C-alpha cells in the first residue's frame, strides 16, 4: 500500500491516518510520513490485495471528509 505526497495535506493528518488506519505507532507513523514527504511516495504497509484495497478506500474517504487531496494506491510487491 503506497501513500503519495501532495503539497496540501497537513503532515499531522497523514500521521493520524497512519496511526488510525494502519495501526502504526506515533514514531513509526512520523517516520513513514517524513519518507513520503521527502521522496514523493512511501510504503504504508504490505497486505493481501483485498485488505490493501479496503485501506486505500479508507484513506481516500478520510481525506475527502476533511477536504484533503491525499492519495494512496496498491502496487504488487
């Protein structure tokens, strides 16, 4: 499951998504967010396809509810 950087979604929101949807610790969520911010994309987690697609939908729903353009996607390992 890949998260993609954008210039509008607040870093704090991305950390919250990683903690809530991906069950990451605050330290791990911050590390992933910084990687995504610095590199344009980053792995939020590795899941079977159906779980990954559900998490992508959850990310998009949470972002849209707050008016942020945060995007996520699924790529084969």
